C-alpha cells in the first residue's frame, strides 16, 4: 500500500504552518523519548550533540548522507507535551514544533513547520510525511519507508492544498 500525504495548513500567531499528525498506541512519555533522545532520533531522522537544556544543540540528519551539522535553537520545551525549535539563519530559518496529547492510551503527535510561502509545502510536506512514517516504522522495528514513495509522488497533493482564511 502506498503512503498517503497527510498535511494541512493552519495559521498561528507567527505565520502559516504546515501541520501533520500521527497517532501512536503508546504513552506520551514513550513518544516524547522517540522525538527527543538522540539515540532514538537517529533511527528515523538524525541525532544531536549538546545539552538541550542550554537552549541549543547541534543537529545532523543521519538519514541524508550529505547533511552537515547545524545549530538548532530550542525556543520552548514543555516535556512531554511540546517543543519549538528553530534552525538555520536569515531568510532560510526553519521553525518546527511538536505537540503531543494523550487520551485513552493513545498519543497524538502534531508536527508543524512554519512556511515562508505556501509553495514550500510541495517539498516540505512529502519530507515530513516521509520522516513521520520513518518514526512509526522505527518504533515498530519495521523496514523504513523509501523516499521515492513520497517525492515527487506527494508533491501535487501539497501544491493543491488550500490555505485557509485567517481565523478559519
């Protein structure tokens, strides 16, 4: 079965975000650990060095062979419910948040990335679907999905997403 694109747009106080959700049959602390422990992160996206409590770490995407280390600022962290991080400098600055809620033995993860313009979703959306599906596979001990099933296959979905009016 081919993976399906899952993103949507939403306005927040600081701009337009691309949001994606995933549901886990696991306690919130367990999902939080997969998102924040450098050894667990390495299984699906990357790793970091440094101490997050200082407000910054160096991060590298281990799933992309050419990726270099980059500084990431941790702007907010409310374990095990949410964090907000920002990487890169200048106009390419990338802001990402993760928000977790638990109910009935299930944890919902919402990941959001602030976009500079809606057209960025055509590349960012397939990437986040890919990485979140890698997270699910890594946690289950299954084979990780292949990038070719996400891009360019999901690009048209994200190009056609409608930006809601503010307040919607």
